[in-house]
C-alpha cells in the first residue's frame, strides 16, 4: 500500500513561484514506491487544481496551457478520512475521490505558510508535515517572532514596529522615532514576508521614507532594526519536533547583502526537462556549505538553531537564519523559515541525509504529531445533552468534574 | 373469500417480519451460527413459548372454524396479532443492551425472508390450506429465519471469502507492518487498549475496535482501518470454540502474541479448561512457528504450566518473571509500582487502579518494550492512561476527598478487588457506598455476604443504599466486630450523598460500588 501524499504548493503569496519550484523539486525526489503523490496546486486566485501535468516544471512556463490540463479539486471530510475530490470532466461522470493519508504543504509566505493552510488541514483532521498553526504564525510574523525569542532569552536585534496608518499620519515623527530608537544604518522590512522581499538597508535619513513606503506596500506593519555592519549571514536547518530535534551543518550564502530577484535567487539553475530536476531552486544560490566558521561558533549556532526551533514549538524542517557580527563576534537570531526554500535539503545532504530519507523523516514526524493529538485530544464520546438531568438544579456549572 | 385469505396471509407475513427482528438479533449475536443460535433458543425456551404457540394455533383454528360464516374474523385476528408483534418487537429492541445492527447481511436476510413470505402470500391464492398454517408457523417459530439463512448462505460464503482474501492481500502488501495478536479469557480488551496507547509513543497503531474479535470483525478492521502508514496492527482474537484463534491467525498472520488469561469462560462450548487453554495457545503455536514471541500472563497457573520453550516470555507480579510489577501501592493519584522489564526498572504511576490493571499494564509494557518503545516513553505513556468511566475510576470528590468510582461493576470478583483497592489507601478514612450486588440469581446472597465480610475488614464506614437490598451485606457485617455505629443504611442514594457531605474531607477515600446512578458527580 502506498501512502497518499497530497503536496500543496503555489498559494496567494508573493512567493508563489518559489513554492512551485520547491514543490516540483520535492515531488521529483519522493520515493514513489512508498508514496503516491497527489499534487495540489493553489492558484494565485486561491483555487485548488490537480493533475499529472503539475509534476514537470517546464509546463509552468505557459501557465494558461498548464491550467487547461488540470482539474478543479477540493478537500472533503467523510467519516474519519479526508478525500481529494476531483471534479469530473463529463456531465455524466462522477467526481473522483481519493483518500489523503498525509498532507505536505510546500508553500511560502502569507496566506499559506503563515498558519492559514495549516489551520485548514487541521480543521479537516488531516495529518500534515511541518509546523502547526501557532508555530507557523509566529515564524511568519517577524515582530512576534522577536518577542518570543526575547521571552526565551535568545539573542535578537532590538526593533521598532510601525503601523501603516500611524506612519502616514505623521511621517516625520515616525522617522524621528526610528532614527532615535534604532539609529543608522538600519534595516527596514515588512513584518510578514520572507525571501528578502521589501527589505531595504537604510544608511541615511533621506532614504528612510522610500524604504518605509516600499515595506508598507507589502504589509501594514513594518519593522526597523539596527543593521549589523560587519555582517556574515549564517543559516542552519533543524529537523524534528519540540521533543527532539537536530541541527544540520551551517551554510553561508554569499553576496548576502544584495537583494536578489526571483530569477537570480531561484531560477538560476538548470533547464533539464525532467520532473524534479528542472530547477535547483535554493540549492543553486551561491553558498558555502559548510560555512567557514570556527568549530565553537558553528556549534553555538547549531545549538541556538535547536533552541529557536523549540522556542516556537516548530516541527518538521525549518531553516533558521543568523546574523554574525564579526567585529563584536556576536550571533543574532534573524528569522525562521518554517517551510524553507527547497526544504533546505542541500543542508541535509551535506549532513548525510538524502532528500528521499528527509521526506520519510518528515512524514514520520507528521504522523507522530497526529498520534499525540489523538492520544490527548479525546472528544467526549457521549452526548452531554442527552443527559437531561444534568440541567436540573445543579445547572451547567454545577456538576463537578474530577 | 380469496381476497380475505390473501389479506390475512399478508398481515401474517408482516407479523413474521417483525418476529424476525428478535430472531435475527440473536442469530447475529451468535455470529450467524444456527447451532449456537439453537443453543440460545434451548436456554431461552420456557413454558411461555408453548403457551404462545398454542395461542396462535388456537386462534388459527377458531378463524378456520368461523371462516365460512364470518370471513372477516381472520384478517381481524391477523391484524391484532400484528399489533401485538409490533409492540413487542419495539419493546424488545428498546430494552436490549446489544441491539440488532442493520448490517448488509441482516438486510439480505430480511430480503430473503420477505421473498419467502411473499411467495407464501401468493400461495394462498392457490392452496391456502397449506400456506396459511405455514405463515402462522413462520411467526411463532424461527422457520423463515432458517429458510432465509439457508437461502443466502452460498452468497454469504462467497462474500466472506472475498473479504477475507482482500484483508490478506492488504496485510501482505504492507511489508513494514507488524501484527500482534491478543487473546485470553479475560483482560484482552483492557490490555489491547493499554498496549495501543503505549505503542503510540513510537508507532502508528491500528487496533481492532471494541470487541471486533471474530474473523469477520478482524477482516473488517483490516479493510476499513489499516492505512499505508500503519506500523503495528493489534488484533484482538476471541474464541468460542477450538480452532477459532487459528482461523484468525490464518488471516492476519501474527508474529507477536499476547495471552492474558485462561479461565472458565465459554465452558459450555469448550467443555474443559484444558481445551480453553489449548485454543488460546493456538496463537502461541502460530507465533512460535514463525519464530516470533508470545507474551504470557505468568500469574495464571494454567498458562504458566504450558508456556515453556522458545518464544515464550512471561509477565506478571511474580519477581521471577522476565517482566513484572513490584512494590504496588495506591494513593489519591492512582496506582504506583516498579516496572521491571528485563534489565531495566522504572517507577511508574497510573490513574488506573486494581491488580488486573497493574497486570494488564505490565503485559502491555513488556510487549511495547520488546517492539522498541524505550522505557522512559513507557513511563510517560503509562502516566497518561485513562480509566474506563465508572470502572475503578479515580476522581476528586467532595471537600477534596478521593472517590473510587466503580459504579458499573457488577461482577462479584471485581467488587471484592475494588474493596481491596480501597483497603490499600493507607492512612485514609475508608468509606464504602453500595446497594450491593443484584441480578446474580442463586449466587446473589452469597456474593453480597462475601462483599460484606471483605468490606467490614477494610472500611471505617459503610453506607448501604436500600433497606431491602442491604440485608445480606448487613448480615455479614453483623458477624464481624465492625462497629454498628459505623454502618449506615439509607433509603436513597441522595441520603448517602447528604451524609457524605458532612463527613468527607481530604483524608477520606470513598468507594462507590455497583449500580449507582450515572449522574451523581458529573
């Protein structure tokens, strides 16, 4: 028997295309003897479609043509299972339904990675790979993430957050506040986007308004933090859950201070037509693996990565990005990607775990979380309303519960 | 005339359909084996059945006699009989603990019987002298049921064979799956639930639900519940006659087995205790032949004498056994004991009470440990086990007192164990509240008497609910030196509660034993 694995990707997100690349790549690596992959593409409109045509990255070049070969899909709960329902082609044929055993969200950014898709899957009672609703939401909102890190005693740069309406009501006061409380140079970014979108490094007050306006075009809340001058960016992936996790080797993305377009960052790779090999995704970025670091520093970062992972209650695979201040020799937690581009497989391969084996581990973790839920979250089987005497003199609150 | 007869026949046929409900219910509960059904019929047979048959026959004779003069009497009589049937069938179904489940098979049996009855109705038009008596017989006897059973049998066999092969295929196509069989005269369902929970620490587990422990119940579980990701299948195996366990083994092919107990259950079909044991050990034979392990309750003498050789692994409360519980004690938090699994020992705490639970946990832990759950995970999972409601269920009660809720227990041995558990609450003021045991027939007085003696030995206060029912308990208590002032006999449970309200405090342990209202404490 194969596990029916529904891979969700795309999404109403600025990182739509990145997600497509990560997902097509992952689907090409999944062990097809053990899993039957059901690709579920979330269009930019939010509609779900499915079809075998979704397996090949080449097909995405002509999106309208691709969509013509897909069929509308929906998820339905029946009994204790959730089914992928595929709309029939003909007027007289029935919709096809396939049970889903496990969901695999490979989505990036808002409206999907931020807990929304996870919440939907949770609602459907489907076991799914990766962070749960709360961890996804915390991971996506940079301001909340910083607060959680501070609470956990983990090193983050201080920051100031601003709301759009407050900023545009009195720009000068807001800019003065940023200059006073953060100082220059500073980094201005929207609170809830990944993949370097909308982020600007600001060195002087004249550039602040442009940077803030750009960030506000992506989110109604922005965040400013001091820019680390002697900066190295170090990333480290973590695999597991709050009860046990391990860190991968560290990587150092090169030209980290540049802001890359999607074409540069994600489409830089090959053009082979085969599914899953079409693009190298994040793996094609210039990077150094393992990062050239003293052993003590890399161990410190790896330990910190696990601490961050546990602090937000993450699950599955996440990539934690650190800022290394080489002058002060200090490490700051920058952000967490709860669904990292390419699932950070290149870091796990460098740590001795193959991509298919990584997916097996992720599936195990998802089923484990489902088991924990099943053993703790017992719905009360009896209908409390059927016991009419419970409404007597005692009232609803009167009954004692041990 | 013909129309009247046809109408009569039709009404009789409908009556027979209603009579079928009860018959089908019993056939279903006897796993669709007519022989077992007849066994039940023989036991249920009473003079009332003869009276009923004579009454039907008499009514029929009367109708036949009146037929030339007043043909309308016959359909009227039939309508009356139908009304009686409907009322009776509804009442029986409402009262039944295990109701008839309208499975596809039951529907097919109904359909076949309806077809036969319809044929008889049509038959009245040709030869009413034969059809009408047959129809009358059909609802005073299980004739149409048996005819329907025989008619559908070849089809049912084919269906069953298909399902069975499908289940075998599913299991064969799950190469990573490990199958654990559980059998025993008692304790197997409890052990299964505990084992499922312990294994869930590390594995995706599917267990046969409730007591789906027949071959077809197992087949159904495999076909409906097994998932590709399932790593362990826990299969409860019930036996009512020799060969039953082997039959299930042939379907699920277990590598691991658990035998929880051998006792005098279903002796009427087995004959001797030794044959019970042989049947349970069909599981052991199967697993051992495959090179697997069989975990056996070493506290059970019958099992211990048989479980010798390769593959047998014993558990229990005897320190000589490979896996055992020792240093067992009870508190307001539940039971605590030291769990020894081979070379490792861990102190465990559970909300479950009673020796049978300690034993079930020990057995389940031995299996889970052997299958790869680390002892620290077992310790956690054991602390999370939840008791079955009203079965030695530990609760907080009035003014911080401890309540042992055993209100659903109606078994004499279980009641004595509950009293022993209460007695083990060292340092607490121990209060028993019970109406005594009921519906035990000839054993009732003796069972209550024994309960009274046991209670007098451990309790500080005893509250008996119901003056009439309290007699045997009070008799027993009177023979001991239990202080009369500490024995309270009240009329209603509410009175017992009111009294408890005045005396219960944090140092009090209260045992509610048998047959108390569900909603006394929420």
